[in-house]
C-alpha cells in the first residue's frame, strides 16, 4: 500500500524518505 510506483515516480525523493521512515517505524 505504501509502495506505489506511480507515487514514487511523481514525488521521487520525498516518497523514498517516507518509505524509509515507515520501514524504520515497522522495524521498531
């Protein structure tokens, strides 16, 4: 749900940052 190719294509770096934040949150 978080990982959206279209959203990544549009936002790019912002999406990557959000993805990393979500990943760290899930890891904890």
